[in-house]
C-alpha cells in the first residue's frame, strides 16, 4: 500500500504499523513542530463535529499522526455525541477519497485497494462487472447494508440486480460501507486506552472539551414540552383508559426512555391501561431500557415502521422526520 | 378448523386418523436442519392457544410426542436459537433464520373460488353458500342461529392449485435469475391446504434481518419501483418531467422487466416520453407503473417473510384445515397435492354432510348429495376438517 493511500485511509492497520516502525513516542508531541499537527487535529475534530468533512490532505507522515492525535483528543473529550459525529465525518472523508480513487485509478490498482479495504475491514467482497464499468456485490451483502437506508433509491427494486449481484457505480459502492466505516472509527476510539497526554495536547483537548461541552450540555438538558403527534395520540388513548396495542406501548416507552424520563414516571404513564400491573410494566420498561434480559437497549421505532403499524398521526410539523425522536429536537432548535 | 363447533365424536375420529398417520408414517416428517436450535410448538384439537417454546433433541423424541399427543397442527421455528425454550424471545438468543415465502391460494383472487366455497357458522356449524363480496362478509348472519361470524372455507380445485403453482414458479424464476440462489437451495412445499411454502436453505440468507427481508419482498412483489429507475425524472415544477436514463443502464432487474414490457431501451428517450404523456404525465404514469410492477411481481405474504421469529407449519405434518400433509414438491409441474399430500388411510367412515359437496382426492371423485355417506378416511377427514361434515 502506497504512502498516499495511508494518508487517505489512516484507519488501516498498515498505518498503525508505520507508527510502530517509525518508533513514534508520545513525548515527541512536546516538540515545537508538533504544534502544527495538534492544531490540525483539533481543527479536524471541530469541522467533523459541525457535520462537515475536513478535506485538507497532506503527506502521509502528517496525516497518520493527525488522525491518531485526533482520536486521542476525541477520547479525552469524553462526550459520546462528539465521538459519534467525528466518526461519521471521518467515514465521509474516507468515502470521498475512495470514490475519487475508484473513478480514476487503473483497474488493477483500484481492485487491490478495494479488495483490501472492503474485505479486510467489512468482510464485503466486491468484484468488477463483466463490462468493467461497474462494481458488483452479492445481493445478501447489499441487503444487509442498504436495507437500512431510508431513501427509496436504495431499495433493491430500484437497483440493477442479476444473477445474485447488485451492480453499483463507484459512489454507490462506497456509500454502502459508510456506516461501517463510522462504526470502525467509533470502536477504535472506544477501545483505546488514553495515554498521559503531553502538555500541548492536553491543553488543546481541554479547550475543545469546554467549547463542545456547553453545546452538548445544553442539548442534553432540553426539556421536551411538545410531543410528536404519534406520542400525543398514544398518551391520549392511555389517559382515556382505552387499550393501547403492544406496538404502541413499545413506541411510547422507548420514546420516553430516549428523552430521558425516569423509569418510575414512565411506568406511571401506563397506570390507566385496563390491564395495568405495575410489576410487569416495570419489567417491560426496564427491558426496553436494556436493564433486563439480553441488555439490548431498544430504540424508538422509525416513522416508517410506525406508519406500517398504523401508529403514525403525522402533522405538517413532522415534515421530513425519520424518527419521532427528532420532533422534539427540531422544535427546540427553532 | 374451529374445534369449538365440532362435535367431540368428530374430533375423536379426526384425531385418531392423525395419530395413525404419525404412528405409521413418521418417515414422512422431515427432520429440520439444526433441529436442536429450533423452537417447536403445536396445537390440540378443540382447544384454543398454542403450546410453544418447546425443543426436541432428536427426531425420535418429536415422533413420540406426535403419536402421544396427536396434535391438530405442528410448528417449527424458521429461526435458530442458542436457547430455543427460553422466554421472552430476547432470551432465546437468535442465531439466524431460514428465509421463507408463503404463497396463499386465497390471496390470488381466483375467479373459480366462489363456486367451491362455503360459510360455516362458528357458533352452530351451519353451512351456507358464501357471501359474494368481501363487504358482505361483515353483514353475515347465520340462517340457523343468527350468529354474525363465519369461517369461509373453500375446497380448492385444480385451477386454484394451478394458480398457486404458477406463482411459485414465478417466485423460483426471480430467485434463480436475479437473487442468484442455487436450484437445490430452494425447497417448495404444498402448505397442506391451499398454497405453497418456499423454504430457502442458504447460510448467507439466514443472517438477514427483518428490514433486509422486507426489502427483498419489495423486490419480488414489485413494490416501490421509482420512475427515476427507468429514466423518468420529475422537474421541480408541477408534474412535468424529462427523460434521462440511469448511467448504469436498463439491462438488469426491474429496469429490464419494465423496459421489455414498454419495449424501450436507453436509446428510446422520445418513445418513453410519448408513453408517459399518453398516460397523462409523471403522476399518472407513476400510478400505472405501480400497478404494472405489482401485476408482474410475485404475490407473497410479506408478514411471513419478514418475521424472523415465526413458528411455521412443519414439513411432513398434517394441516388441520384439511387433513392433508405439508409435502415437498420435487417437480412443481407433476406434483398433485390431492394425491401426493393425501396420506391418510382409506378405512371407511360414516358421516353426515351439511351440504352437497364434490371433491377429488387420491384419484377418486366424490359427489355426495345424500346427507349420510360412507367414504374413505382421507376424504371423510378432509370434509370434517373443513367443517362441512360430522361423524355419523
């Protein structure tokens, strides 16, 4: 793998290997010339957290270090939303490079980079179409990823499908692994043990934390005063003492959990239900919260899902929402 | 079969026939792959509710239970679990699930259905001709007791089975040509009543989650096709459009199906524009394309395919709606469910029919117009399961 590839894809194992071979040590970050890289890393995080892609690209020695330092700073900031946004932005950055590479590289080269990244990291085999114009992935591999995209154009029926393969162009091929790239970077940071940071880096990380903390603290403490219409409807049914279907109860409980309502309060919301049993309700709410059973935390069902279950009572304010949880946030932003 | 209106004598005759089957023909029951990881369930004659969350370590163990209990219906999960008997579902630890498709004859809207259908009152069992339209079903009132609910049963004819068979063949074509499944990964079963179940034995498919399965169902059934996929694009203004074919062409998948139907290719921009205009523009053409795709897709039950925790009728077991067996069809064309899936014995049984009926089973035709008759067990059980006859 060439140095220029490592600059674009610093999450590859080869980048780590380069660092080991160059016997990099954290104390080197105290050197004055490292300030440039630390500043660059901080800028990269800020831009990523703002939902944009940092598109500056330097030689690989700088890029690999910048990436590593940005991971360490994000870890040290310790705010999960920051990490998520950063991971997604990094995934989009890599996606951009991958797409460009695919469009311009010669056959053999692009095949090797692709095979490497897609198969090593995501166990996704891609091949070149018979006429060399497109890429193809197995239908099951495509479904496992793209079925979770919301846009209609990603539905299998709108794709070129033949003989067990879905045919995609460069942009589309890369798009289907964006989420996995983000998860990969997220997991990398999660699994990291934080080293003792050199002074220059520590003060940068602290500065950034203070800046971002105010933003996320504010968001975290938002009180949802106006529920989305589906939730209002479910609460109305519940308050009248009518029977609410199981799927609507799951929606109501997962929504309330997601906006941070205490379990005790959520349990009491169900007390008018004709079959209310506090013990059972508590178990079920705790189960949805991931405190019982398989410890899976359930998310709020998507608007698509609610529509299919006849639980959606959308109003004009719901425009473009994909999950009821966005309703409160959208309103509060205004 | 609605046990609550069936006299206990009738139930005991059906049950005896089922028990005999499970005793004599246990070889007909297929041992599921990874049996120890499956959840099993069954129902009893004349009792509501299902006994489920069961597990069997071996086929022998299951055979013994079937002979002992002689259940009305037997089910096995399409899912594999680490702990199949645990409850609630999350505790079972899902490991994967076979991909299955359900083609139900009653969803195909066959024109012959009214000529061999009956309404059986679920309160008193009185049989009458069925209401003609679905809306009239809601206004059903039993002529004997005035009860408002009925079972609408049908004695599927060869045309009904041909309809389901055609649909199964159509599904096979999609699965082989587009989805790329191997022939031997596709197992087709007669459901035991009026349709086919298609089971896919393919490791890669077993890990698909409900959303992925739902997307696949959309593909097979022709739902959600965008006009843009075939080159018709909306402009920002009111309903006007322009033609721009996708860069990747129209050679495969639904793009090819529609292109062939409309007789267009990527050089036919003008022709496509004219076609869209003939239908009255973007929005009207969208309605037409939706309709076209649905007609050309396969009619499968989406709920069945997307449910990865379902317990599903087990191959080789009897269906209490008919007394026929869920039987593998090795050759869809030559398979005759009224012979190949009719596996009960032929001891003579006396019965009273509630309405004159005609049926053909195991190659013998029965035209019963008298109230009382003595016919072989396989035919007698069939009519009793349908609620059209009682033991005499």
